[in-house]
C-alpha cells in the first residue's frame, strides 16, 4: 500500500495510489495515524476504511504543485527531522580498502573510518541485543521539509548544495510514548558537502539544511535489497546518473538498531510528535566532482516506492550579512 498527501480544497488529504490516479481518504496522514492508534487498528486497515469515491489524476497533482510530503504534523515544531550516517556498506572496493587499512595500521584510521568499522562489526546485533551506536545528526523541525516537486532552498552562506539519496523512516509517537512506524519513503537528505569536507567537526552545520521525502509513503515491510537511481538533470539533459543500493542487505546496521539508538532518548518519545529519520547513503554526486547550480533537478527513484522524488535546486537565499543580537 502506498499513500501520498496532497492539497484538496486547500486542506491536506491522504490518498491511496492506484496507478495513474489516487483515491482520496477522509483525512490527512497524521489524522489517519491517530485514528489507527485510538481504534487499535493498523494504518493499512484504517486507510482502507477511510477511502471514498473521489479520484484525482496523479499527473495533474504534480503539474499543479499540489503534492505534499506524505506525512506532516499540523504544528511543524512537533516534527523532528534527523538521520544517521556511515550506515551503508558502499562498493566492494571501498570495503576492501577499509579492511586493508584496519589490518595494517589502525592508529592511522580517521574517526569516520572507526565509526564505519564499529557498524560493520556490531551494527546488526542478535535479536533482543543492542548493537553499535551509529553517527547521528539533526536537520531541523518540520519547517525544513520541502514538498516533492518544490524547489530546495540553500542558504546564502552554504558552500555546496548536494543531494543524498536515502530511505527515510516515518514515525508517530503514541499516547504511551512508544514510537510507531508508519512506513518508509524515498528521501533527499540534501547537505553541504564542502563544509563537511573542510572539517568533520562541521558536520552538524552541514546538515542544518532543507530536505525532501516522498512523494509516496510505503506501508508494510521494507525489501531487504533495494536498487535505485539518483540523477541530476540540467536544462532537460542528464548531468549525472548513478545506481545506489539500500535496504538492510546493503547496510552495516539493521534498521532496528538505528531506530533504537534514535528513540532511546526520552525527549524523542513525546506523545503526538512525528519523526522523519534518514538512514544514510553510499552514493553522492559530490564524490564524482559534480557541482550543481540553481535550476538543476534532483531525481531519486526506487521502483518499490512508485513515483520518483524530484526537486529542482532554488537560487540561494539572500545574504543577511552579520546577525546582530541585542539584549532584551
């Protein structure tokens, strides 16, 4: 089952994807999730019971820019957007190089390589056990989320504006403070790789950017192996195109381990909150020396998730100069 969210009569409504059409439900995704919790039903059962007869053209929704992220909170401050890095195994060459270095001189390993090695060795613990802690970062609240097809903004002080094709887990915290996963979506985690490369301690700065996920929410089990395509187009022509792998078969960590290490903090289990959590990637156009410019379009596609996630790059925000803070 795959859901989108769109504006219908100026209000968010969830809709079930049916080939080239979508069938409207009677609520937004957040409302459906709350209803499922209240009635003790699954989200899939709740969606099925909420469907009406009204169908809309998927293509017309895209052309009219009426698509929304597939999950939103009525108050963006109650949506937390976070992620984990160094979670994917990457290419065989990368792994071989890592193994060779760790065997010859572990004292020369970077902090990033040590973190990656921890995941390879302990990121998939036995059932009921807690595995290695991954890298973790914060992107912002719901106000940083950009709808599918909408332009991705980049601040004037940014050194780079690069895509990161990832899976995103979508969650709601129930009334007892227990995280409940609604499903998964394609994500573009969108970061400043030049800032990050200059000094890894600036990673936190590089992640405080816009992002996008969707357009579809996949309800149900996630395939263990997923092969997708990340593409950048410029003036209608392909500038860069590369296959990327994700799913647990291609990751150093299990999803359960990544979820545990995020939600183990009580502050992330506040009833009613929404969480969007990016699971990392091993494929970046930046690594192939691609530098994007305003108007370029990011396209991330995974067949199991229906339509691709597409966003053009907006012109940089206006430079605000030095922020002058005054006492109250």
